[in-house]
């Protein structure tokens, strides 16, 4: 896929959903505009994170961060790896009836034209951060992931064997030999 593919022809779109756009990281807007510009009728976008990163000249992790914000804001839905769907309220269509039908079938929780849109986005971001933190903590407390393992001291000396994660968290500076 080239960095600038020929966008499919769209004949209709309503974009008043942008009036409710939440405050998101800047990369989210760049990813969103790229998706809008390359969407198929109905808002389907066939593009990988790697292709988006190349087109936007950013690292793939930045694209992932932008996509995460777009998904939490319900501007974009991920259907599968490399397949995204724009919210019908900001996508294009081949005709007015097709577009209105897509908006009509939208789950009320996914609508953009609500007064508490920023609050819903903020709550989704907070929930995602909480889940991420809990996952990180559960990995740390899982069996087999101890920070320090004691070894039998040799010749009445005390010894401590450190796990790799503990060693990484310590200073990398070596003490001077003075």
C-alpha cells in the first residue's frame, strides 16, 4: 500500500459530530484525519498501525496511542487487526439514505451529539488507565515474579541474588574504587 493511496469517492457525509470532539492527544487528530481521508463508503478503513505510522511519519507506538484515544472517544471502532470503522456520525457514504440509515442504527451510547461527551470520554480514559494499572500490578504480584531471592551465604557472608527487574531499577553507575 502506498503512503498516499487514492481515496474512495464519497458523495455524502455529515460532520456535525466534530462539534462535540473531546480534548484528546494531538496524535489522535492526525490519525483520525488520515482515516477519514482514506475511508471506504460507510467509514470502513483498511490500514495497519504500521501503514499509518509510515504515512504520518511517526513511531507505531504513537499511532497506537492515537487509535486508543479514538476508540475510547467512540470516534473509531476496531473491528479486527487493520480494520477500523469510523463512527457513522463522522463517516462518509454513497448516498443520503445510506448515511442516515447508518446513523439511525447507531447505539445511543455511541452517539457523539450529547452534552456529556467530554465527561464520557474522560471516564473511559480513567477506566482504561485503572485497568492498565491493575493488570500491571497483578503481573508484579503473580507467583514466580519475586523481586529478591535469597541465596545461602558462603563463609558466613551475607549474599543477595537480585531478579532482573530489581537489577534494572538500580542505578547503573558503578561505585568509584577510591
